C-alpha cells in the first residue's frame, strides 16, 4: 500500500477538532484493522470508492461514518480510497453530531443517518474540490455550521474527570474521581457514561492503552512500555493490547493505521488529540 497523508496548515476550529486527508493505493482490495483511540472519529469518503467496515455484531457499513468512543477494533475493507478523517473530542462531537455519545458507544453510525442529505452533499463537494486546503476549509465551515450548544454542554464535573484521565494518560486513580468532584460514584458513572459513552474506568483503560501502543510503535520494548505507562506487568500490557486490537502484542505495533499515526496526527498520539471541550 502507498499512503498519501495531508495535514491542514493550522489547527482547525471549532476547538477540539483535528483532521487529516488520506489517499491510500494498493494492488487490490485491502483488509485492515481500525484500532480504537480516545476520540470520536468521522470518516468522510471522497469519490465513488467506499470503506466497508464490519462492526462487532457482523453488520457491514459502507458510507461515510461516525465511530464513537469504543474499545473495539473494526475490520475495514477498501480499494484505492480517498477520504478525510476527523477526530473530535467528546464535547465537540456532541455539538456537531447533535446526539449524546452514548448513542455511538461501542459502534458505528452512518453519517447519512445523522446528517441526512447534508452528508451526501458534503462528500460530493469534497470530490469537486481538488485542493486539500479548500477541502479542509469546507469541512471546518460545515462543522461550525452544525455546531449546536444544546448538545455540547456537559457538567463541569464530567469535563474535569475527562481531562484528568487524559492528562494522566489513563493513570488517574478512578476511585478518587467522584470524591474530587463531590459526587457519588453512582452519579458520576451514570452522567459520565451518558455524555462520554464509556465508564470512567473504561475511558482510562482506553487512554492508557492508546499511549502504550504508540510507545510500542516507536520501538520501545514491552517491558519498558509496561513500566512507563502504569501496567502491573508485561502480561497486563499484553492482555490490554489483545483486547483493544484483537491481535497479539507482537503484531499489533505493526498495524498499518498505527504506523502512519505520527504522520497523520503529528501533534501527539491519539490520547492527546482533541482533548479540549
């Protein structure tokens, strides 16, 4: 496969948005694994070629997609695809997708179902617009137009808990979150899950895994990564990598979409992407 990746010249607005353009060429149909990361993903295809994404239930999706915060890898089949991938913080995602993230939890939703004819028009306009700077500007304008404050607002306690998990790279003591915000554990777990789409514990596991897997991609040893990222031991790291990628640690670090992350998202690995509300 040949990957061509284009980045915007500046960070887009609204806040909590990052994006990259992809052209991926191969000798024929390609099957890859989409690895979960701690941001909501919107993938918009350009032109006639489409992704075929199979979710854990076995259902196949083939249009532009929104993927919620999830701990599940997805099988993706495509051939000579061109697309824009947008990563959104949970708070920004609620505003531009106009739905609670719990409705995306663990799965995939067609962008056509969320935005209707607007999603089709956007894909068509991206195809007609040949330069990447113009495409990025078009997406930025679309996100700004779709912004809805009613869906963005989260209690300050939820935002604080999310930022503590991100800032600590998943190592904040989860049992202390409720105490710190002055809520009961049950209330925080319920409200956090409704807005973010994951429990605080699962969110912390995903953030820590994301940081660890990118360290492995950079060539650090499993022993060093386990120690640096707060895993009890290498076996603990192996179990999490297997769970989140669906493949053993020995092969997970070579997954193509992970290998290109430093080019696609150079500001940081996914655990720091779009962290602000």
